[in-house]
């Protein structure tokens, strides 16, 4: 599961808006919102594209996208 709150916070800190990220990743805003909120899953390509765009270090990628339990 995705650590939703942490990912949202890091997206905001990086200065991105969901609609702009979605466009650069190649998916719709609604699709990206659903993935961030654990309604659907990121593909590996989407996950790494998002991580690249917001400059996430590898450690953060593992912690955000590969959590077994997430408390929202």
C-alpha cells in the first residue's frame, strides 16, 4: 500500500499539483488520485516516473510505495 499522507506531503513540498503530475506521467488526474489514495495500484513505470518527477530518494520510494500497513 502507498503511504498516502506522506506522498501527498512530498508532492506538495516538491511544488507539484496532481493534474500536472498526472499529465507528465501519462495518466488522468482521477487515475493518479485513485492510485495515491490506494483505490488502485501504481504500475512500476508509474511509480518510478512519479518518484523521478518529485525527486524521491530510493529509500523514500521503498518506504512510501512498499509499506505493508498504512495508517491514514
